[in-house]
C-alpha cells in the first residue's frame, strides 16, 4: 500500500507499508498495521509487530520487535514514537549501531533528536561484536552526533564484568572522519619520571588543519604541557609545529651518559618544519630545532611527541627529518629561499646552530646568511664545452672568535667525449676564495684539473642481467699556503692532490614481464695520492645493497684501512621477513673514537592475535646496553593492549598502552579541501 504524508512545508516521500492486517480510519486519517509490519520510506526501512500511523501529522507509534535501518546504521527497540518526516522520536529498550565507527549503544530510553543525533539515558557503549563484549562503557547520559562527537557523564569503563575506571565527564569522537575530542590517554611508569599519564585533546579546525593539546603528568617532575599544530594547504604548502614545556621538580646534575650538569628547572623543546611556494615560484623551507638543555631529548624518549615520533612525522610529510641526531649537542635550525631555473639556482639561507655545551656556545659559528648561485653542468652556448658554476657568499658570526664574510667562486669547464666503447671527461676548475674579516682581508687562488674514463659492460644469464661499470679518474690540485687563513669549515683547508681513483660498480637485475628489477648493487672505490709519502692509499670504501629478495635485505657501507688497521667506518643494516610479517633486523654502526653500536630488533606473531617485539641497542664503547625494549601486544576485534618494558639510559620504564577501536584514535590530516 502506497501512502503520502499530509504535513505541510516538508518534502514528502511516499510511504510503502505491508502487513498481515491493515485497518484504515477515514475520519482520523490513520492506519493501523499489525503482524509482520514492514514500512519503507526512501532509504529507510522499518519492521515491527504493530504500527499506528497518522497521515495528518506523519507521526508513528511502533510496538514489538522494532527494527529501523538507515543505510548502514540500524536501531532495535521494543516501543517507539517518531515523526516519519524528521525521524525524531523516543525509543525504549533500544540499541543503536553506528557503522562508521562500528559502535553499539544500548539504553533504557533513547531519544532520537535529529537525523543523526541521539540522547541516551542509562547508556551502554562498545565497539565489540557479540553478546558478551570484551569491554564496554556505561554512562548515566550520553549525547551522540554521528557527524560529530559523543559527550557522556558519569562513565564507568568495564572489562567483561569488572569495573576498571570511572570518569565524571568525557568527550569522544563518534565518526571515522577527523573530529575534535579527547584521544585515548597514555599510561606509563619509570624510575626517573614516576607515574606518567598523558591526556591529549584533538581539535580538528579544518580537514587540513588541526591542533592537539597534551596535558602530561609526571609524578616525580610535575605537569608538562604540549602543543602540536599542523596544516597542509596543498602538496607544497604545509607546516608542522611541536612545543613542550615542563617546570621540572626533579633536580638532576648527574644524568647517566651525560658529561654536563643541568641546573635549569624551566625545560622546553620547539621543533617545526614548513614548506611554502612563495610568489615568483620561490621555494621556502623553515626547519627549527631549539631545546632548553642537553638532556631533554634523551630523557623524554616516550610519549606522543618524542624524538622518534616527530622524526617519523617529518619524514612522512616533508621527506626530511632533524638535521642532527637525538644525542647531538649541536641543534641546527635553518631558513632557506630557493629559486630554480632550467640550468640555474639561487639559494639564500640562514643557519643557526645551538650549542648545548654552554662553555662552547659563544664560539659556535652561525651562517647568517649564506647566498649561493649555482649553474648546472650544461653546454656553454653552442660550443662542445660544458660549464658549471658554484658561487657562494657566507657571513660567519659568533660571539667570540674570528668572524667575517667569505666568498667562494668556482667555475668549471669540461669537454665530454664518448663513443660506443668508453666515455672521457676532462675538467678544469678555478677556485677563488676571499675573506673579509673584522681587521683584515685574505684571499686564496688555486686550480684543479681532472680526467675521468669509464665504460659499462652488460651480460645476460637467462632472466638475470649483470651491468658492470668500471671507472678511473685522475685529479690534480697544487699545494697552496693556507695556514694564515681563518678556519670556518673544510673549504678553508683544501689539501694538495696528485691522486688517482678507481671504482667498480656492479648491478644485478631480474627481468620479468619486460621490466627490470634491481636485485643487488656492489660498489668499491679507493684513491692513491702520490704526494703523500706515508700511507698514500685511502681507505677502501665498499657499498653493498641487496634489494628485498626472497624476504632478505642488506644495506652496508664500510671503509677498510689498507695498512692493517681494520675497519675505519661501518654502517651495516641486515634483515629478513616472513610472509606473515615477522621480521628480524640488525644494524651495526662504527666510527673510531665516536661510536660502536649494535641494534637488534625482532618482531614475531606468536599465536592468534598476539605479537612480540624485542629491541636492543648495545654500545661496545661504553660496554653496556643503551636501550632495551620488550613489548607484548594483543589485538582483538574491538580492542588492543600493549605491555612495554624499556630500559633507556638506565631509566627503567613500564607502559601499558590500551587502544579501543573507534574510540579516541582520530588524528589524520589531509590536503586542503580533501
């Protein structure tokens, strides 16, 4: 039976009703349907044992086994009264399912106050399927907006039938899209910090802009406030800002692994990155990394905005991370403007270096500013010559010590030649460097000449292809007196060269479906400087890369002394993975007098829903572990928990990290308008 609403000024949709028995009252203009009642109106479908429908007001009374479906969401109830124009009404003994966040809400009384808003009394909320969910919330009153958030009062959190926590008031996102609200908190404990609790509040200003406020309590230190601001206007214009502040109650003058004492109580860390395209197609970059003291970054290694997490965000969105590593005493910040043409580039940069060793800070050099003009190695007009240019002007400033301006002008000419057997590249360069210091001027002029020859050979073995590229190069640079020049960086001391360098590069490919996949790269190089009477040979540099092949990868860079001193530098990454995403990684780093560390990581799926992760970083230099971390995680359909034990710089930490699917996890960011 097709019916039409009679209510004025409201768009009318036809109502289709089916039942075992339908009775029409002409005077009241009402229908009474009973027995397997089915009502359809647009995209909405209703089932009930009995429905009373008033066509004058389009009001409906429903009773018995009520089921209301609206696209992917549904409601079940025993009794209901609702307006079929707005679908607002009151339901008793009801249950609501919101599909976008997979949330079930039950209540003795549920008032549907709008198309996608609800008011629930004596509420029960979970994202778990089944009659006996792993967890749920109960609340005296809950307001839910499917396009916004849920607010609740007098909330108790239950694991099965056991109450675990009580909160008087809570705001939670109620949609998978970015919505403002509290994110799930972070819990931890460590020897130095004591109890560690963080409650973040996420404010989704726009789809491409947000702010997160962090209130962190450390029982041994006090309250730490954190701010995170992010925006992405488009693929080239974006900015991320992080700031933390702590008025530290803990006095620390002997932080482990620390050669310096810390006396400041006001502690903070600012880190940010920005990319923008300015008018005139000028590319601007801003990288800031400023911190209150040398211990801050190494002490606060956990939490939402640790060094590790910020680095991950910077690499993902900006394709670059911090300019110095976590333990560095020098923190670098820079602002740069770049204008590119087809063969030319103009770069203006200001670089500030914060030295956390206060005794040396006044001697730290700052580049304020540095301007570079670069010409790519390209053909000079219509001649066979190629021309390259590197011109840089830098003003070096510091509180104490030599300061002044340095200009460096380095034009280079080359005459490349190639045939089907080999390539030749002769090159001649001038290097003019001038210094304009406070009380004097200095200059240096020298030249370089070089000749490089190389060829490449190819061989096929079934579907495997071997590409071999040998190269040999000679470079000459005369000896020039430079001891009277200031020493700002390595450019101020260019050693004499009478040097020959060879290199051997091997590539191995696999051809599949007319496409070549690189499997391995093996590269070695070494130089011999004939002007050096003692030890003319350089270290043998070896690079070996195995792309993911049979779930094994290798990326190794090593330098070996030809005079029996062994490895002089090494950085080796090796690992393998399985089809079920288990993996084993090791990383070895060695630099004489600086570091010798071995990092090991294992990740294993133990049994159904359980994963185990182990990480250890050992310092052979200090003969002890720098960081140990063990975690055990359980992931179910609607929740997860991770138990983490960490020992970092002799500070023992224990963390329990809960995650409830659909509750307080929304923090993505997208392009403007997306």
